[in-house]
């Protein structure tokens, strides 16, 4: 049997280093065994998914050198590779489960389910569906459907006993069925949930090994049971340890830059990023810290994957990137530098912003250096010219960050309209609202126009600079975050 692995990201935001981490191990395992590595786009969340985010995913994999054998741009015999284009298949298999009695229609309202959840929580019980609609008669179901009563389709799960999960890394894991919910498989609008679509797709695409994060262990019983209901062979499961922040919490964009494009824009090498991700969850037989993708494939064995909590440390990654850079001869170094510079803002796009501000060319460097900077050299003193209190400055920067994080169109007009809307709804004059953002982005008291500059610098670096300034000003605690989130929701930023 040919080994087939996959990576299946959702196109709902910036490609995450966690996606690169899983893709790397899936790629190495497949290539070590002469198999195929597949890219599947899980875009059933139509409201949040976008073609732009999908393109970013494919561009990121291409930059990293993780070439997939089948996917949206490499159609194979298992096409289509976007879940949004596979709805006919899901409806067919839902009907099979309903016909076999392994799934049922649930007509419970959101209000009832919320009351049930609250009641179970107050009693210290596991929150799960109580099976109210499990044994509705065929006539009751038919009548509700004829009356257009909204409903979902749920899967049956056993009342007692344990599910045995065989994990290639962790051995046998037993999970009690009374801890497993009767998972919704099809939503009221007819779209599949992740847990249903992933099983159907993995089977039809002949995936033999599923490499995913350990947070999916508790979901394994649902998937195993669906494979059993359909009479399909279960792929091997490999649950990788999650990447962690230095404080051991799950890697998140609130505490660490997580977008792959951030590391690309900052001047990290793709081979260094892959090398570092490989080091975090695996080790070379000889203990080498620097190794290429081909070397990792050649020596790849599951037994060398570690189950400890791998810490994603940007400073360690920076050190390793330096090791890679210094290993190049001058010609290769020049090629890498030129390649990075070609991705950065062109002189042509900067000239209109500085043309009226300089009299001699040597004045251009200090005025425009922040376009190439990673994090500008700023201190608390740089914010002394801002009239607001520090707490209010943090609020402006945090709200601006949240506002910009949801923008998929990084144009001058969108940035302008979003931030001006935010300023108006915070009842702040535009100049006093933009002042701290201006400092966070440029690190200078004088620089080219803000919105034009942000457009040229790009979303990942701009968002990272806002986070950097928020931390410099003292950061935002969990308690403060909840308070700010409530205020921000009331603003109703579009």
C-alpha cells in the first residue's frame, strides 16, 4: 500500500507556522516511504474562507519547499481538493448514515442546547448532547421536515465502554464513550462539519497516515466510529506534540508571531525555518542541529519524534538562521540577499512618498530605513509626545491591531477607512488617534505618510510592530483583554 499523507488547512487567515510544522512532518514521512503528500483546502466555512488566504497557503508551502503531489493546483484522480467543491459527496454519505441508523436528525433549538450545557456545567458533568431526538419516530421526523423545522444531523455514539485509540507515537489510548459527544455531522444549512468532512475526504483520498496535533486526540473516537460505521479501514494516527510559547502555553499570535509570511518578510531563510521546526519535534541520528530538508527525509523515523512540549523560541530560530547564512559562500549569500530584497518594497514605490521631503540623496536612508526594518528601535520615551495616558495608548494600539487582523484587502483605502472608522467610534480626533500608531509603525517622529507606508510594509510586519509596541507599553493581561474585547465589540467595527 502506497503511503499517502496530507495537510488540510483552512483558508481563513495567514498561514500559520503550526501548519508548516504539520506539513513538514507529513511531507517527510511520505517522502521517506516513497509516498505522496497531498494539500486539501478545508473551506466549508464560507464566511471566513477566501481565495486570497488559499493563495497565501500555497505560496507559503512553495516558499518553504514543501511541494505537494496533489492539490488545488495539481489536480489528481482524487479531485476536487477543496471541500466547498465536494458537497455532493458529503450529502451521499450522510444519507448512508441516516439509512443505517448510525446518524439521526436533531431538531433541538439553540436555546435548549444552551440551557442543557449550563445545567451540565453547574452539575460538574461533561457537556454533551443528551440524546433527546435520538429515538424520534419516523413519522415525527417526517412531519418536522415537512414543516421545515430547522435541524442538524448527529452521529450515534455508544452509551458505555471505551474507545481504543492506537497512536503510532503514544501507543494505546482509551477514551470513555460517555465523554464523547453525539457530534453534529451536517449543519442546518446542509454543509458538513469538520469531523464528518475530514473522515470522508481522508478515505476517498486514500490517506494512509494522519499526522496532526495532539489537541485532536479527544476527537479520535468520533472519527474511528465513523470509519467503523462506513466499514472503511482506519488510517494510522500520529498525534504530534503542540508547539508552545516560551511560557509553555499553546503557540498563539497573541504571544508570538505565528504567520509564515512574517518570517519571510523579516528575512528568515525557508531552509532555516524548516530546520528549526524539524528540531522542535525530532532529532537527527547524530544529533546535528543544522540539517536540510533532504537530510531530514533521508533519516526520518517516527521513533525519533519527541513527545515533550516543543518551545518555539524566535531567538533560537534567529541563531539558527545565522548559522545557515554563514554557511553560504559570498555568491550564494548574495543570491539569498537579492531574493529577499526583491520581495521587499521597491525603491519605485517609496520615491513618491519621500520626493518632497529630501533635498539630497543621503537624507533618504534615515527617512526610509523603517521600510526594511523588522522591529523599529523604539522606547517608552518615543511615546512621550502622545497626549493620552499609557492605558489609552495601549487601547488604541490593541483596537487597531484587532481591526487590521480581519482585513483581507491590504490596500491604502481599506487601512484608511478601517482606522478612521475606529477613531470616530472611539470619539478621538484622527490626529491623536493615529499618533501612537505612527510611532509603532515607523519608530520615527518624522516619516512618509502612514497609510501609504503601511501598504508598502505589508500586513504581517505592521501587525508585528503594533504588538511590539503594546508589549513595550506593558502589554495586556487576560483580565484587561476581556475588558477591552467587550468595549471593542460594542464599537462594532466592520
